[in-house]
C-alpha cells in the first residue's frame, strides 16, 4: 500500500503558520524522554522546520542536535531558527530518514513528530532499520504519529473536499495508512526491529481556530495548499466554500472552530 508524498517544499514557507494547531505535541514528546547527559546526541527524524528537536535543545541546551528532513526548504528554515536562538552543536541536513549518514550506535535520543513510522513513501521499513542502526544500545526514543485519519478532522475534511476536484484524486489520502494505526501494529514493528520496550499512549486536544479567515489560512498553508492555488479561481472559491460548510460541525458560538485532534505517542529504549 502506497500514498504519494505531500509537497512539503511547496508548503515550507507557511509551515510554521500551522504550528499552533499541534503545539502540545512537541512538549509531550520531550516530556517522555529521560533527562539527557551533557553532550548527548539527539537525532530528529523528519524534522520539518525544526521540531521537536528545537524543543529538546531549548529544554536541554547541552545536547548535540541533528535534524534530518527530505525537504530542503524545511531544512533551511530550521537552520535559520537555530541561528536566531543562538544554538551551538545544532545542525539540520537534507537527508532521508532511511539514509541519515549518521554513525552506527551513536544516537542517545531519537525523536520525531509526524514523520517516523508514518508514511509508506518514506520507506517505512528502511527508516525503521536505519533508526535501529544509529541508536546505541539503551538509547531512548520518543515520537508522535497520527492516529486514524478520521481523528485528524481538519486534514480529513480538506482531503475529502479537494479530492472531488479535477486532479484531486492524486492528492495524498490520509486514510491510506490507517492500517498503521491498527492496535499494536506500530509497537509490533518496533519490537520486531530490535527495541527492548515500547510504551504507547494517546494524546488528544482541540485545535482552536479563531475565525473563518484563519480556517482558510490553515488550508492554504497545509500540504494541500499548493493544489488549492493551482485551481481556477471559480473552482478555488467553490473548494473553500465547501470546506467552510463542512467545518460547521466544529463551529463555536463566537465564530471560531474547535477541531478535535488525536495522535499517538511512542517511547521506550533501543
């Protein structure tokens, strides 16, 4: 089963406009880690514009951080953030999760937010094998993955509407990887690959969007935004209208939206 990769380079410049939707997640990932020793090597797989690695570095300034991501524009933004924060011993590189170029058994802490064990297009089995290769025995890991697609209500709404427009059938379909969210499946993959233990937990929160204009902004900055902008003006207006109609179920009396969202947290040791 495969699904096409979203255009993360196309979405990179506006990516941080979506950070408020998933703000609790980076902190939850880091809170599940043991306190690292000074100089501990942290690897962030699929780091995007820098999270959760930058949160690890903020809370534990003495660690060494490397973030890798396939989207070079995401990496550029992550590097700029690290410079603005004055972080040393921090690097972000354009690399695949399945080919990090990291030395074997050198990673003390491995983290990831919505990248590792997420999508087939990132060669799930290869990236898992790579993670095991680079972690030292006893290294800790903590990462977040999406739960079933219907529990990620905004993305499911965007895809269901845009999929009905010309060319929309080729858009990434979140439901295509629901098999990964089957109970015990990801834990089984981790244990089979060689980790010593797996702890799994659910994290749910309401993503709060203040008004209709902000909802449209979330759509435009999402991985589906490039496709939306490619539509003819009339079709684009129709797509936005259908999405705002679909979001009525989450509308609050003040005109804002509260979208229920759920992910799963995994942690343990190599």
